[in-house]
């Protein structure tokens, strides 16, 4: 099997293992390395770069921990199925998948135009006894389950249909009704998968899931969405760019 072309800078203060792992990651992002492709074994890989085997192992372990590579006895090290990487921006998962060249698919699990939920009503700034639209969807990427999306919307959006929600992103539908989110507050945590979530997402019970709660507002400051979404941690990542003040 071919050895990926990697050029390391031995004069750089950046550790060699990190340079290697980053260059492999970039090769995956460019498509030079594709999902399922097998990498050379540690000895061959280390010899090709003239580095020690422990350094090579550390670089590969780093990528296994990130979910970019998989390692199995008797099979070797392979490129994992592509993770959905989502930058912290006010976009819908449907839009992110389409932009990444993935095939989004939606299954509407629940659609209740007269839902009552005190917690969601608080998030939307509505009276706790008033109705709102509740939408629960299973989002798949290239046929594989990725996320459970749970959204509560003000009653003015109660006309959404299952057909619309299965074929179009929620934010696009909101924009069509003059409710495009302009700013949002988000809270991201990790939670274990319950029995229902495990069945829907195809993971083991108590497997780690990424939980994202979001309250979104339109340009006039009106609340247009309260969301409580769950994502497979092995197939989804959130990227953040930080700056030194």
C-alpha cells in the first residue's frame, strides 16, 4: 500500500508526532486518503519518515482518539468514515451536510402543532400553558444515522408539514416564513445514550452523545427556535477557532 506523502519540519518547535498527525488529517480532508483506506504499519510508516516507532505510534494514537482513524487487530489502521465537522456558526445540519458533499436524509419522528412543554416555553419566552410546534427528526448522512433533532417553534410556524421537513432544512423553512435565525445562544455538553437514542442512532446504550441546546432569535430579536439536539460523538465534531487577546 502507498505511504502518504508527508513532509515534516525537524527545525519546528511543534512536536513531530503532532506535525505528522496534522498532515495525515489534512490528507483526509483533501481526499488524498479516503474512508476505509488502510495505512502502512507503524514500522513501514516510521521508516519512510525516518522517525522512531514510538513517535509514529503516538501520531496514529492521536488520530484514533479523535475518531479519524480506526485500529483493529488483524486488520490494521484504516481511515474512519468521515466525521461531520461543524464550525460554530448559525447554520442548520442539513446545510452543513450538503456543503460537505454528504447526502442528508430526514425522518420525521414527531410533528405536534399543539405541544405543551414548560421548559421549551421558557426558552421561547412563551406562556407555559400556550401551544407551540414540536418537531422531532432523525437526520442521516449518506444513509447512516447521525443526529436526533428536537425543535420547539412559536405557534406561528405551526403550518410546517412532514413533507417539507423531510426535504428541506429547518432554517430554510424558517427563512421562507420571515423567521431566519440571526443570532443564537448555545450550550454544548456530553450525555450517555438512553435506550431510545441508542436504537435510533445505532449505538450502544450509554455511548457518548454530543448534546446541543440552542435558543435562536431573528434579526428583530424575536425567538424563533428552541432546540435540544443529540449527535453521535463518533461521527460528529464541533470546531472552534480561538484568538489570543
